[in-house]
């Protein structure tokens, strides 16, 4: 049975799940590569994940506000590329 979520809730769930899997993968890799304690690697990974999540949310918020003010609606290839790459091209 598919779960239907509002767009904002879907974005939040997607971002949290993505970051959870990223932390679960990266923390052990950092621990192994740098020979650090598990708690230290986890703390570093959570910090990096939090920064990435904040940047992504902030960028998307401002990009979508900018996009809503554009006279041409819809996402062209260039607009999709700018959104995906986080460059914010006009």
C-alpha cells in the first residue's frame, strides 16, 4: 500500500532517509580509513550530514522562491540542471 504524503512532508522524509543511509555508510568508512574511534567518526559524519542537509534545504527554498517569480513557468533542461547542481543559474 503506497504512502501518500504532502509535497513538503515527502521532501522531509526523503532528505532524512537519504542522510540516514549516508551516515550509516560513511561513518564506518571514516572509522576504517582514518583509524578513529566509532563515536568520533559518527560525530564527524553527523556534522557533515547536518551541514549538507541545511545547505540543501536553504538552496531549495530560495531556488523555488526565485523560480516562482519567473515569467516562464515550468522546468526547462537548464533550470533542472541548475536546481540539481545547486549552482542557481538564471
